[in-house]
C-alpha cells in the first residue's frame, strides 16, 4: 500500500461542485419563461408521450410551481446515437433557442455495437464534447445524463454491463471537462435495481424490455430529472476517498502524466467508483507540504471502498505509482 503521511485535515471547502453523480446547486436550474429541450433517443421520444418521463416532468413542474411558466419540449428520435444528435442539433435544438438542454443518450451507442452500428469510444467522447460546446456557445445550459441500463440484472451478468460502464465513465468525464451538471442515471438505476430487483430479473422492474422505460421507470427518471432541475441533493451520504501525492524529484513529467492517466482510468474499470475528480495544487497559502496532486474518489459504502482497495486493477495502479511517489496522504470522510 501507499505510504501514508499522518497529517490531520480539517474541512475541505469549495473543492467539489458536482460529485458522485448527484446534481448539487445553490439555485434551481430553471426560471419562469425558459424553454427546456430533452434531447435523446427512443427513451426520450416515448418520454414525451402521456405517462412518459418528459411529460411527467412537465406535469410535476406545473403542479409544484404554477407561477413558473416553463416550456418543456421532447426531442427524442428512436435509434439515435451521439452522431445522430450532432447531425440534427441545429434543426431540433438550437433553432428553438433553448435555455436548458437535457441530454440523455448512450444506450444505442453501446447497444448497436452488437450489429456493427455502435459508436466508438473516441467518437462518443468527442461527439458529446462538440454537442455540449455548441449548445453552451448558443447561450444555453446543459445537464448531461449517463446512459441507464441494457438489461436489469444486478449481478453484473447483463452482456453489455462492462461496455455500458465504460461509456458512462466517458459521459462523466465530458461533464467534468465541459463544467456541465451531471445526472448519473447509470449509478441511480443500478442502485435502485439492487433494492427493487431481488429476483435478478432481466427486465420488468424499471423497463419493459431491459432498455425502454415502463411506467415505474418513467416515474423514476422523472423524479431524478426533477431533482436535477431544482438543484436538489438526494440527501444520501457518500464516502470521499482523498489521495494527495508528492512525486519524487527525479520523476519525469511523462511519468507523472502516466500516473495521472492511470488514476483517471480507474472509474472505467472499477464499477464501485461513483465519482472521480483530480487536480493540481494552486493554493497561495504555502501549506501543501510538498503535495502537488489531489484525487477525489467517491463511494456509496465502506464495502465499495474496500472492494476498490483490493481490486486487481487498483493494485496494478499502485505498482505503477509507488516507485514514482515520495509520499502520499490518504483521508476518507463521510459527507454530512
């Protein structure tokens, strides 16, 4: 294990705006008179129909805040992937001058890989970046959702679970890079199914066929989107795993970059990781005691953290990092 440096830490202030897939904001994302467009695939296309999650969001907003007049528009098309959203962005989104765009995409980018019509990881990541930057460039805000599920089994045996986790991690990365609020539907679906799918059914809990939402699924997504639009934290406590590194003086910039890249890749390979951030020290207080690199890893439980620590992928990372590190500081704390 990494050698620890025993320094007592007080409160981490202002380090995290969006962590662990929960949208946290001081104010609601919507104001009266604004237009919200839900951009996505068949899940969103069906969501705009009566009983669908888009329609339910519209109804709940009207009921809860009748004085706030917000236009809710569904812009989902069956079979769409990230490249399809790019092609129709001007026609279906920007031309309508939205104030906020909720992007719920990724299922077909993964699912259609089985018939040779999926989206490569590079095209998926870069396409999402271009989409968000164009929307932001037009003056609108973005909430990015991770893809949800392709199969509802909770034991990791859905055929595309691993790939779906990788693409969800890419969505999280893009949200961080573009400073967009993230609604981590993947994490929330997995968490809900662990509670509600005791029979390990492939479908029928939140979906009708393992992908498309049934009535319960539409209500569930509407609740998650409602929280995001209102800037509400879900109230769940989360475990933060904070790691600080001081690299050896003879460690080259390329070796440091290799460690950073390897750490950042862990969320794509270890499913217990709920959130990840990293950065380098910019404090003017000269109290860093030589530590230059900070990493935040978020878990839902002590058990998930312990699984991470013993995970072969994490142990592989430690073997890479240790020879290059002068000292490390590790602190875990529960959010209040």
